[in-house]
C-alpha cells in the first residue's frame, strides 16, 4: 500500500525544502518507499477533514491504510522502524540513533525556530535589536556542543541514520547563516546529507510542486 503524505500546496519556503514534509519525503527515498502526496492549502489545513488527520491543522501527515500519523519525527521513526536503511540492526545502536532524532527536534531545533520566528514576528518591535544577541547565543551554545560531539566524524553515531536525517533537516533551517558557517564540521555535515541521492530526489519532488504552482499563477 502506497502511503500518502500531506504537504503545502504553496510552501512559504519557495521550494527550498525547509517545510517538514521534506524530512518525510527524504526518509521515504532513503528506504525506497514509494509515496503519494496530497497537497493542501492553508485554508484546507484548518478544515475538519485535515484536522481529523492533524489536530493542529499542520502538515505533514502520513496515511497508510487505516493508520494516520502526524508529527514529522514520529512519521520518520515509523518509516525507519518498518523499512531497512535508517536504523541500525543492533538494539543499542538503534536506541542511540533514536536519541539523535529526539536531540534534533527537542534540543537543537527549539532555539533555531525561536530565533527564526522572532525575526519574522518581532522585527519591528522595540526590543528586537536587544533580544537578537540572546537568541543567537542560545543557538550558538547548542551548535558548539553538537560540533564538539560530531568532531571529524561523518555522522553522529556510526553510519548515516534517521538521527542524522532529522538533524541535517533541522540544521538546514540555518542554511546560509553565519551561525552554521562558524562550525566548519557542521556545515560539511549538512552538505554531506544534502549530497545523498535520496535527499536530491526528495528535494526535487518538493521543488516540482513549487515550480508547478508558480507556473500556474
Ligand atoms: N511538530 C510538527 C511536525 O514536526 O510535524 C510541526 C509541523 C509544522 O510546523 N508544520 C508547518 C505548518 O503546517 C509547516 S513546516 N504550518 C502551518 C500552520 O501551522 O498553520 C514549518 C515550516 C514552515 C515554513 C518554512 N519556511 O518557509 O521556510 C519552514 C518550516
């Protein structure tokens, strides 16, 4: 059965693969799982049909028969647990790979998203200039520790895993930012992830949505 994921009909990232369907697409590509995509508009995401899939009115979701999942990290874990290629066979190594998935979304991502959202929502606020260094510092603290741990390794714990996929996708939100470039090993880590053929296929698929949408308007 081919699973169906949901993605933005018109992604605000303009095809840069930063919306969270990208990680799900990438995971499917890594394990060789075909998937279909249901594109949803912002209005549709808030309608009962989509809220039944995703209670917060967001993308992505993942539907396979009677199984309906939301939360991109949980979807990724589900895919990785059922298909070879994203989690090691050894139980302890598997547990460590899952730790990195959690670290990506619960330790590294929050300060990155807070900084990003403050930049969008509070740029004109009187406190913005004073707050920015604090937000940068929080991101720097996390990146410094991550960089230290990664060291000269290609991936966070042995072979490429779902933990690396999630971490690279989180770090991609800092693409082109000095904060990431400050750590050469992290910038190279992201580039290594992006160089994977599965990443390229997933990226092309989401970019095709943006290209088609732009051509239609
Ligand atoms: N924790 C949930 C998950 O991981 O699945 C979060 C899902 C989520 O944030 N979805 C966003 C969404 O549906 C899209 S990905 N937002 C619409 C809404 O909440 O109404 C987040 C995202 C959006 C845009 C960019 N961008 O433009 O660069 C990057 C990331």
